[in-house]
C-alpha cells in the first residue's frame, strides 16, 4: 500500500499519523533521510516553522525533501508546513524549502484572533462544508501562475495547490473531516 510519511521533528505529528491510519495507508514517522526517500507522499505538519526549518537543515533532511519534490510525490504542508514550503515569506528573512510558488505571511491573524475555527466551502475538495482550525496561522498573499487557489477566508488565501504540492493554513488533522486527506492522496494519480 501507499507509504505516506509525516515529517516527525516537531509539531502535530501524531494527529496526522492517526488520520492516515483511518485512510488505510501505511503511516510512517519520517525523521531520517532513508525513511524520507522511501515515501510515496509526505506531510509537513504544523508546529513552529523556524524550529522545524532549522532542524531539517541540522539533521541533513533538506536535500531528501527536495529530492522527493523533484520526484513529484505529493507533499502537503499544514500551517508551519506551508511556511516551510513557501518560496517567499513576507515577514521573515528566511526561506526554508522554497519549493512552492507562494508568498506567505506568518502569524497573519495577529494576537487578537490567534486561534479560531470556521467552516469553508471548497468544491474541489468536498461537497460539504469543511471545518477549519487556525492556530497562529499564516495565509498566502500572492501566488505564481501555476498555483491553483483552493480556498479563501475573509479574502485571504488559505489553501492552494501547485502540481504535486498542497498547502493549507489550517489543520485538518485536528478535525474529523478526512476530505483533505482524500484530496491529497489523489494528487499522485
Ligand atoms: N506561527 C507558526 C509558525 O510561524 C505556525 C503555527 C502552526 O503551525 N500552528 O511557524
């Protein structure tokens, strides 16, 4: 069956693993190079993007993730994962993986609206409303030509796709809705 890894450095790793098990795929904790290179798809979880970004370099994992992207296997970044994938970070002088043609703003909802839950309508992903949990979330301010905008919330882009890559500002691993997992796993067919 499909081997789907979750980058297991920091953040909401276990929650994604549990969802992948419900999807009936082989759920793999990925924290070394060889495990990463064995995957058919990869999730980069939410957490703290500065910390995860530093550790993927320190642990020598950055090249492996870039190689997976060259192979065009599905890669999905949630929240901090979206920041790690972005080519541009508006309010940070660091770029981490720099693989997806999006510019993101970190902690974009400010301190007043730190964390919140809402419902989004995303026809490409589900026929039903999708519950979306935002935690100190980024949003996307600009996308390149080959990026498809999947969802906006209050005028800001919160989900997008480019070829094999998917990025969401919010955390589907914290809800009971599996529709983003289904969408993600279809990216490799
Ligand atoms: N604000 C965090 C960052 O910049 C992301 C938060 C999250 O992943 N829940 O890394």
